């Protein structure tokens, strides 16, 4: 078993945002300040290049510099999301796998401690998609030299449902630390995925921003979530209470986190990145000039007001 399994078990890893200006240029001064401020909280690690950080949209140079910034700011483990960049010319599954491996190598070169492998959604439609998915993870581990986190990502974000058999086979790989579920609102799929990992000894990682508390009750033991990219303590309090067996505190903390999730994670779901940036701005983690998501949908002003009103109520 890789030593990171026990180091990360029971901890919170925020999937961090990437501060950008209104033109979509990464704001590195803001990123440096954000990285220092966020890691003052008790976190088990951070996840860069994930969906929340728009990792697949960043240029190769920006990805390198983003990872370098986080590596300079903290010594906690860094998990880097790896997949097919939006700028990739990959037209076949083989080319998509090559692009994923190339990104994983870059993560290793930049000092990441592990990689989280984005799913290739096309595999979900193929008769041998299961075998190809396992082979992709084996190749990423072999060619990057890094341990892995599997990533069951919902379709709206470009993933596909991982059946329990695939979860079990991924967790059987020596390089696999655990599998993260990010099913959005699919309780049955989340339950089945977590339960498939029972007795594996690997991490059962929740990425369920809207089913955060319930996912621990279903068996998750670690968290890697975008909702912790701001207001870290809201997410941390839920996990801390659950781990301590303090069920009264767990219910209270879950209610607070759910209220925040209801103000940030809803349709259009891709708008959550901008909503989290607004939350980070309100908290003072990121300057207003760097709180822009150029890759999400345009959101009406009322949505920003909803985020702020929620935060003000939570902090009365």
C-alpha cells in the first residue's frame, strides 16, 4: 500500500480555483496569495488542474506555472488532475490516452505527489471500455511514476458512470490510492461506487459537493471537493465531526455546508466555478480583479448576490 493512502485518509483536499482576470489571463500574484492563505487551514493536501481549477483549459505553460506556485507555497501533498486538454488535437482514443499521459508526465516533472485521471467518456460506450480504462490508468502510473486517484465524474462535466466492477478493478491496481466520486446528484451511483471499494483498503474519496454529508454516511473516508476552494472550514467541520463520531456536530456542520452548496452548486452546474470565485473574493482569498471564470456560462448578478447573502447569514 502506498504511504500516501494512510497520510491522506480522513483528510480534506480542496480542489482549488485558478484566479484569472476578465481576459482569462492567470493572475499569478493573486494565485500566490491564495495558495498561502488557503493552506493556512488544516488540509491534507490540495488538488490542482482539477475541474474547479479549469485544468484542462489552461495552456501547458500555465499548468506548469500554476503547479509551481502551489509547490512553492506548501509542502502538503499535491494531486494534479490529468486528462485531455481542451487545446489537444487528439481525435482518437489512442491520441487521447497519449495526451493524458503527457499531462501526467508534466505533473511529475513539476513536483506533484499524485495524479487524478480524468475519465475518457467515449470508453463508456465501448464493449472493451472497461479494459481500456484500466489499461489507461496502468499506463499513466507506469509512465509518470506517480500514484493515482481514479475519478468517477458526472456526465455534465465530461465523465461517465463508472460501474462497480470498474471501481473494484481500479482499486486493485498497486498504484491506485483511491477513487473519487463526483456524481453531482446521483445518490445510487455514488453509493454503489463507494460500496464497491469496501474492503479494498484504499481511499474512498468523496467529491460530492451536494451530497457531502450523506457520502460519509455511505462510507467515504476522505474528501477532495471543489466546494472547499473557499470557506474551507465549512467542509472541514463536517469531516472532522464525522470522523470523531460526534453526530450532533455532524448534523449542524452538514446543514451549514449544505446551505453553502445550495447557493453555489446548481444549474447551470458549470457556473459553480464562478460562484466559488465570488465566495473566495468575499472571504478575502482572491481580489475581485482575479475572480473571473472565462470558461463557464454567463451568470446574472442575482447569483452573486445569492452567494454573498448565504455567506453573510452563515457568518452572523
